[in-house]
């Protein structure tokens, strides 16, 4: 049972994605286009949360690497989303380093909380995250929370997959995602959600 944890994201196209990736690895260019169509929206949203207006350029660099190394990938549709997110994250961090912009660090508490049910918070934040304003709000979160929210909600990774992308423990990513979504829901005025932290969204707890 996963009581006390956020619901695992359900991605209805993962079966189609896995099949497309398998065909693309055999040289089917149309299948690669299908995989791109499925993955790109979430990947671009994730990158917008990290590098803002430069997301399109970073995504292009990431897809060049994805295409180059595609035959080395092993896994299903969900695994492909995680693999592409990892590549995109590396390209985004390289981009920030080239710009000499140091990514905001955030002290991540090491305790793994048994979180209360968050279905309503997730539902409220999910709909709002499709907007540019919401992505700007995500960027104002502490970095650990922002990336956890983007990977879980925008890219659609489950906790262990998001943890692998970030190089952290699943419990730490789960905690960061919950805290980030709570802050977002409060900032967006979701009913029934309060933010007990008096500090701004850009400050780490």
C-alpha cells in the first residue's frame, strides 16, 4: 500500500511510447517522431522551469544527444521518459554553467516524512501547472522542490524514477514534491490549502 504518499502518475501513452522507442532503435524515423511528440511537451515544461526562455534551445541540444545515444537505451516507455529527463537536466545545468548563473541551492532536510494524503493538492496544482504563470511560480520554489514538482507532475515520473534523475533518495524527492505542491497550491489560491511558512516561495524551509 502507498498510504500517506502522493499518487503515482499514470501515463496512458507509455505503452505506445515504449513501442515507438523500440521501432526507432531499429531505424524507424517515423517512430522516433512519435516518441518525440509524446515526450517533448513534458520535457519542455521541465526545462522551462529550470532555464526559462532558453528551454527550446536546451531541448534541441538534449534531443540531439537522445537521438545519438538512442540505441544504448534499454527500458520501457516510462524508463525512456526518465532517461530523456536525465539528459535534459544535464544539458540544462551545462547551459546554466555557461551563462555563469549558479543554480539556486536549497538545504534539503534529510528526514523522510510519512506524508498525509495529497490528492486534493495534486489535483489543484496539476491543472494550474499548464500555464506560464504557474511555471514561473515553480521556478521561484527552492530548487529541490521545483525540480521534484516538475519531474513528478510535468514530466510524469514516479518517485523512484524522479529520484534517479536527481541522484537523491525517493523519500527525499517525495518530501520535496509535497512541500513544493503545497506552496504552489497556497500561492495559487487553491481552496482549503494554507501555507504556514511566512517566508517567500524562493526561500528554502
